C-alpha cells in the first residue's frame, strides 16, 4: 500500500478518521474471543455511504484488500484482517443513523453501524417492535447482523435477519452504490440481489444501510421454565405448544442440566428455579397482541396439558417482568459461564428439529467413547433447530491439552451433523475459522456456484479475502 493511497483515504474521511498508529488500530484487529490478532495497514472510519464508496474505489484502484467491520462481536474471525498486514479495515461504526421509521409501512431504515439496541429503541419509540434478540445487542451492529444472517432467540416466530430485511444499500467491490432501499414485501423484478449480500460476511460488498421489517409491539409476554427428562420430551412439548399456542410461541430454548450447573457455579446470585436441575430444561416465551390475561391463559392451559400428558415433569411460571428476566438470565449467562470456567470447543450447528434427540444421543455417545469424561454444554434455540453444542474437557484435564484435540472433536460433531442433514454453522457464519470445514461439508457444485458469484461480484478478490472461500 502506497503512502499516496493513505493520503487519498485520509482526504476522503478526514485525517483523524484514518488510523495508522499501532496503538490506535489495536482494538480493531483483535478477535472478540481474544484468540487471534490480525494486522492492517490502516483503519478507516467513513461517516457516510459516499465516503465508503470513495474508500472502496481507492482500494480497488490499487488492489488493496478491504475488511468491513461492525461491532466486532463475530465468533468466526470474519471481521478481523489476516496476519499479512496488507489490508485496510473499514469500520462502519460512524454510519449509525436511524434514517427513517415508517410505522404505517411496518419498516425502518437504518445504517449499518447502528447498534442493535438503538434500533430496538427507535422501533419501540414508534410503538413497534424490531424482534431480533441477541445477547450482544448492546454492541453488535445491524450491518454485522445482516452479514452473518443473525438469528437469536425469536427466530421461531419472526425469522432471522434474512426474513427481517426488506431492502439494502450496498457499496460494491468496484465502489459503486446499489440503492436497494425499498420497503416492499413483493418485488419480483429479477434476481434477488439482496439475498446475495445477507450472510455473505462482507465478501461480496459492503452493506451500508437496510430497510428492516417491524412488527406490532406485543401487549404482553409470559415466560416459563419447564423441567424435562429427555430431548425427546422437549420435542413433544414444542409440538404441544405449537398446537395450542400458535404464533404466540415466540421463544423455545433448550438447556441441559450441565449448563445450569455451570451457570450456578459461576453466577451464584442468579435464580435457581429447581432445587436440582432436571436433565433438560425448556425456556418458553409467549407474546400476545391481545392482553396479559390472554397470554397467561394460553400458557397455563398448555403447561397444564403438558403435565397431565406426562410430557413435562414440573414448571416454573414467571409472575412478573422481573421474574421473567431472571429466567432468561439463566439462558443468557451460559456462554459467560463457559468463558469463566475455561476454554472449550464450540459448535454452532443446525439440524432438522425432528432429528435433534437422536443427534444428541448418538453424538454424545461418540464423544464419550473418543474422549472419556468430556463434558457437553448443549443448549440453544430448539424451536428453529439451532444448537450450541460445545465440548469442555474432562475434570482435571488441562484446557490447553484438550483444545489440542479440537480437530478430532470437530470431526465427530460435524460428521454427526452431516449424517442428519444439518449445517455446521447455523448463525455464526464461516469466516476464516470454519473455511476448511466448509470445503469438507459443502458439495462441489455448491462451492463452484459460490466461487462463481464471488468472481462475478468481486473479480479482484479484495472484499474480505480469506473469509468463507
């Protein structure tokens, strides 16, 4: 990268927004989990779409790689540069405006650097709901949510970001601006370009703004924690709730006893609804556009039927908003408890919902045979088939020594996923971390089509190189 290019970039964004000092760049170069630190020639912080386009044009002219970056909460090394030091990091954090809220159309237009919690607040102020729900909502950004096709805890009712996005504004790999900010539910006028950029992890272009779909604000929400013996009971309970509660069923999370024991050991101040954690627990949320009484009656009736049928062992129903938050804190603190307890081997997988009980049984047995005493931290969004299936070392085994077994552990888990027709990445993406696994589990036909799309939209290969492909 030439000094002339740095001067050009500085002229575009203003000298204070071009960071080339090692100390100033450091926060933009480290992975969220602290596993990897990349290198970059500079970090550029444009203020608007025109500046993003000018930056990409300048980099394309000299074939300098561009690594788009949002809130830096990704988990697969998708938004950090590699170790070569040849790229510039394009931070979108200054593109953080809410451009428009159109309650009548059920939509809002926001920029890519808008923090998810701020989008929630803007929708709520207009009496609407933007339903994407993530633990990292205070720091993750809309551009990153779109680039990873984020899901979270409300996919069962509202869908993931692909379903929650109506239109995009994108800076292409050539530095052109595609204005696709149309708040339409129906637009059959050719190829679905929007779909290409959602989930592409910045490898095809830079998302700079989006039209997001809003929903009516629920008038009431009710939560409950249900004790279960097996994952099959969790599946049976899900079917019962879907039959009796319909679209009011908003969230359905599965947690193993080991998960809740881990949370209790690391965060003893959190509630312990059951004296001894049952083998499995389902966390349920209903939300109603009618009334609190309606939501309460639905939940009470469904849980009563589940207990009568022997599908559930016990249930704790939140009687207030504070109690509901306490139940959800148990689920949200599982990743934090894992981090506090030490390193483990993480998997973000998805399966047909019907296959989850068999997958858990067979994969757990295979791991126990290959790595006796290993501890499976199994939890996630059972309602949409997404499990966070993490493997911790046996008691007394050093975490570093166990992490050296990661390739073998991954093979057992991912082969099990493939055998049941699942995916090795449900919502975290591929990034650089799972690139080799993608080659193993995607067909040659799929990979060829993906490479053809990449070559067509980014022929110079400058957009987030080394990620996905």
